[in-house]
């Protein structure tokens, strides 16, 4: 622990990201504002303007009622709420108008079935199993520690996480993709690479549709100012400086 770590200054990835943010903000006319009165008013939680009482004091009548109930239960026991008086909407014969109708009678049930013992096919199958087990010197074992270990589902020994949380990069990529779809519409994935093999096409290639031709015409080969991206150049430079500082040579 506490070993020296060389300081090469701000990483090129950070510099490139800051520069990209400035260019993007200028292109879309966006100005970020943080820790200013305007940004505080725009992004603050306005619900906090109201000091809600999440545990208000009970009304005097409610307090008196609860006290009287507690005193009555302490003297007479807990309440057993049952209907002990007649219901004015029912007749003297009882409440019959709201009963569920009897279900229609279906097939016969609960009728007598004679018991003639074990079926001959079952007896023959059990005898055949005993003969086969004797011939093969096999003994069936069920509900024993040995049989449990032999036939258990060993995959259950590992508690798999079938719904792992996505990494931060995946969450960011998913958010960016949804934002792009919301702004520009759903993706229309078509095969634009005519050099990719297609088993349904002849050796001369696949006939391009008008749509594919129009999409290919939109492709512009922008000139690259340098062969390597700034991120790649920064990474290579950082590796060289770190190897020099640590006296390490990669053998690849």
C-alpha cells in the first residue's frame, strides 16, 4: 500500500471529453449553469417549499375516543364484533334474498366405487421390476442421503443472479439511445454493406433496393485530420510514460 503513483497531469480522455462538451454545447446552443441562482431555481425540488407535517397530532375527539375504548376494553375485555340484532332489510325468516343461487348440478359425484384390490397390470409391473432389478443387481434407493445427492439438481447449489444490475456504461448507453430515438425516431436497421456475404444472393452479389441506394448516397467520407484518435494517442502516451517511470517493458 501507499506506493508512489506518478502524476502525469490531466488525462487526455478528460481533456477530450471537456472539449467535446464545449463543442456540443456550442452546436446545440446549450449553456450549462451550476450553483447559480438561476440554476438553483430551475433544478431545485419545489416540493420542499411546503413543510409537510407527516405525523400530525390527533384531534381531541379522536384522543378521547381512543382513551374511552382502551378503558372499556381494560374493564370488559376486547371487542368481539358480531351482529346480535336483526337486520331491518330482512324478513322474519332471515336474509334469504341475497344468497348465492345454487350451482347447477353437474356429473354424478360421491358415488360408491367397489374395491377389487390392486389391478393385475400393476401387480405384473411390480413383479417385472423386481425380476429386472435382480438380473441387473440394481437396487432402487429413494429418499435417502445417497439418492438425494445422486439425483439432486446440482445447478441449485449456486445462487445465480438472473437479473444483475447493468453497469454504468450500459445504463448511460441505453439512456443516450432512448434520447436519440426520441429526437430522431426509431432505428431502421438494414444491411448497407454490399460486401457482406448473403447466402440468398448469387456470387455476383445482391441486387440493391432503391432504399439502400438512397441510403448509400447519403454516406459521406469525411477527411480524418490524423490517423489516430486523440483518445488513442493519449492512451499510448500515458502507457509509454508509465512504463518509463516504473521501468517496465511489455513483452507482447
